[in-house]
């Protein structure tokens, strides 16, 4: 069995961090173009060492989650020449993970997102909400409000 690719991340300077953030926001905007719901970009830089941002979104069906994943993959490849380190997901496409090393995209069905509650698990992460047409709203507090909304 082959070994998984090693996660080697070099420290990013301010310009590189801005570019990584821009790429994560582009992935979120692509999801918004495909009518993904509850799209959030979590800033993980002060919390973990394996990635800088998590993009979390919901598709209304497994068909939509697959379509969102395919479109993110195609557009990031075409527009940025960026390929994921890996893509994982169960056969039912209830949770698809796209690992771009510096940011990770999680695409859930509503039931699976509610079960795993990544927004709540990482509630201390500063978050941005991406709405229709990729419009970004910055949440200054963190994603702690998500826990209150979902209780």
C-alpha cells in the first residue's frame, strides 16, 4: 500500500498568506455559484499547523455535493493551475473533503454537516460567511455564534 503524501508546509509570508486566503475565498465563491448553502471560511492559522483555512459548505443533495466538488476542482485547476493533494468522500457523497494543503474544502449534505458540526468544533476560529455571488461578510467574533444558533 503506498504511503500517503507527506504534509510539508513552509511558513508563509504576508503576501503568501493573502494569496492563500484569496484561493480559499475563490473556492467558497465557486460553491456559492452552485447554490451551496451556509458557506463559511474559517481562519485556522492560530489553531492548527496542518492548514490555514477551512472552507465549509452545504449542498442540498448528494448530487449537488458532487457537482460542487467537481466545479471547485475544475475551476481551481483552470484558473490557478491548482490541484488538490487529495480528495476524499464516501460513496454517497454526504461529505467530500478536498485537501489543497493550505486550505481544505469540506462539502456536506445538511444531515452530515449537522452531525459533525465542524463550525462548532472550531468555534474559536475567526470566520467569514460567503453568500450569493461570493459576497463575503466577516464575523469579527468567531464562529461561536454558530453554536448558539444551532442549539
